């Protein structure tokens, strides 16, 4: 398992600690969960862009717009 050190403004760090506290998890677990979400979104976008490159670009972009709409809700 890798160790990652990040620099954050103090206020953001405090807000992340509060979010973790409210979820009853550690900040480490919170960051793991947030990174999992970010990677899932990245993977989905990558797959859709690959599909769009193979076929109809407009149809692929429509799918990406639908994905963005779903994730925004």
C-alpha cells in the first residue's frame, strides 16, 4: 500500500476532518472513498470517449452529458 502526502489549506483540512467525523470514518478512509469516486468517474468518461471515437462522436458526447447530469444530482 502506498503513502500519499498532500498539502491542503488549513480550512479545507478542518472541513475534511469534520466530514469524516460526521461519517464516523477516518480522514484516511474518507480520502480513499473520494479517490474511488473520482477514479470511477474518470474510468466511465474514458470508456465513453473510446466509444465515441469508434463511432458517432455526437452520440458519445450525448452519453457523456447524460453521465454528467446523473452525477450532478
